[in-house]
């Protein structure tokens, strides 16, 4: 059975998308318009603060049946507490995720560990994973060099993830660092984003990719073509794939995703994006 690709952006609330992607300036309509094109969103905002229950309900109700939220575990858990003594915060997160799950809107949740979370913290990760609900998908992104040693520590990480049926989130910033920055957003992104070694390791039936590109889409064409080939192979193996297109300036994330799909189609891939809301004719009048 062929797997399924869900493609999305890291955020949906971007005012600069109005007129090019969004058909309306009404922010309350943006999530519905976003989910009419994309089937997932990374939900970076939850890294900083969880929405309340009413907001979570509203988000679930505004999206289509095939849509999946992939929330990021709050930094209060992953970075501030470093997975220690954070069960109440974890329970609050799970409470919100249950709302999405009840609406069939829940994708893998992303636990992004901080740069100081090294191999000496491995027991913390195992203990925290033991508390995670078995019926909720999870992906883990690591950043410390220990987890990329191509040796004992990396093998241990991958085995722990396999044992707990957890995805290894694949963070690819090669394109971002391939040449000097060309925009202020790229300058900031190169200063902020990690230059983690590239991996394409799959530890369960779901592959999650965070693909960090550039603001000028043609500059990342070689990496797009590499990833479309990899995604096609995964889909042929029956894997589910979540891929998020990050641009240093969020303005360009939808165009990045569109180009990804164009290349995938050129290679015989199964995916296509619906027409953007701003391109659907009469609704453009809402801009005026």
C-alpha cells in the first residue's frame, strides 16, 4: 500500500500571505483557507504557549477532515525543564491534544530537544517517553552532537525511538547554510538555526521532515529534488510522511511547498496542491 504525504508550513497566521495566498484579510478565516490547501501545519506557536481549550476546539472545527496539527511540545517542558519534573505541564499538553484527537485532527507531536540535551540526558528522554500516551504519535528532534556521533549514542537514540514507536524528526538545514545569506531574514536564520548533520533515519512508520530552505526558491532546487526522490521512495514503502517547508521569511513558505509539489509531480509523484484561496476568482474581491 502506498503511503501518504502531508505537506505543510510551520505557521498559518502570516499577514504577508494576504493577496497572494489568502483571499481575505479576516484573520478568523485564515486557518480554514490554509487547511483548504495544506493537510498539516507544524504549529510553532505551541512551543511558546499552549492555546486554551476553547481555542483548541475552534481550531479543530475550522479545519477539514483530513487535516492534522503537529504541535511542538512547549519549551517549558523540552528546554526549561529539560524533561525533568514536568509531568503537570506534560499532562496539560496531553489534555489539549486529546481535543484535537477527538476531532480526528491530531498528527505527530514534535518534541524538539535543546542543544544542551546530550547523551548524559538519555535516561530523562526514556523516562519521559514512558509517560507519553501510546495512542498519540510523537517525533523527537535532537540537536546535540552526541546524537550524531554515528556510534554508540546515535545507535542508542534510534533504538530507544524504535522501542517506543517514535519518529526521529529529520531536520535539514543544508540549503540554508550552502551559501552566504541574501536577505535579512536569512542572516537571522543562519544565526538562529542549528547546523545539524544531515540524517534520513526512519524509526517507525512515519517520517517527519523539517526542510529549511532559502527565501529565493530556485536557490534550493537541488535539495528539493533530493527530498522529492526520498519522499517518493518512502511512499512506495508505505510510510506516512509529514514534510514542512521552512523559509527564513515565512512569506515564502507556501511558494516553497508549491515548488516541492511541482518537482514531485515531474518525478511521477502522487501529490498536488489545490488552488490557493487568493487565486479562486471572485473571492479576491474580499481584499477590497
